């Protein structure tokens, strides 16, 4: 074909050169690239292979509620340099971990020095090692006690385990007959207006 008849010369001034909006822009007839059309013409593929693509999932805690405790182990107490919050005496070494900005004392390592420590939180193992070395630890923030499990009897459910059952000699619960209506003496026994249980009158000749 002569060069003067080719499309790149013949259709000068036309935006699509006669190929349409999709086919002539270099992407072919694939219906877009990447995730284009997942909510339109590729919706069946989305439902089949990626159903959780759209929408929100899960929960993200606010950043102001997230915080990490600054911790230190028992074995690292010897590395603290004397200063305003670390005072070394002949009898013991007093350390104010609250003033140093440390939130919790952990119990990894050995403790050979006698310490008097003030801290907000401490693990049970750390307290045990400090006291075993003859030291003292003061915890400023005490952990909340665990709530005991409520008994079923307190909730109005079944009896508590260990309570005597009627077979073991316990007394049976008595029914409250205060609101029970007793039938009248002359009332028919078969219900309203019924003559059941009464002798039929004899027919006169």
C-alpha cells in the first residue's frame, strides 16, 4: 500500500484513527489493565476469585490507644550508671525506674546485688529474684484482681456443685400454694356446666 494511503497519514486530525476508543490506544481489547473493571464487566471474576476485594474488613484500634511498655530485665540493673535516680550505698542500691522512664521490670537473668526498686509494674519472677537477694521492690500500679466465676446458683440456674440433692438427704423444694385456687365443694368435677360424675335423674313412667 502506498504511504499516502496508510492510516497514520490518512486519519491525521482524527483522535482515534478509526479504531475506536479502546482498540487503538496500545492496550489492545483486554478491557483495561490491572484491577480495572472489577466492579463492572469483570464482576463475575471478582465474585469467584476475590470476593473480599471491596468493602471494609476487620477493625483497627485508634493509635492513641496503642502503647508499648518500656521494660528492663533484672540482669540489666547493674548496667545503670549512678545518678539522680540510681543511688549506690554501702548497704544497698536504690533505683527509681519510674524516674528513668521504665514502665516494667522483667525477671530475666540473675540478681546478686541488694536493690531497693520503685517501679510501676513488675513480673512475679522479678519480684521473687529481688526479694531473694535481700532487696525490696515497691510497685506503684498494682494489677487488678481476677474476678471469680459466678456460681450458677447466683444466676438463678442449677444448684451449686456439692449441694445435697434430694437423694442424698436434702429437703425437696416446697411448692408455694398461696396463689393456688381450691375448687368449691358443690362445683361440678367435669368443668363448667358439665354433669360428669353425677347420677342421671330417673325418667317417670
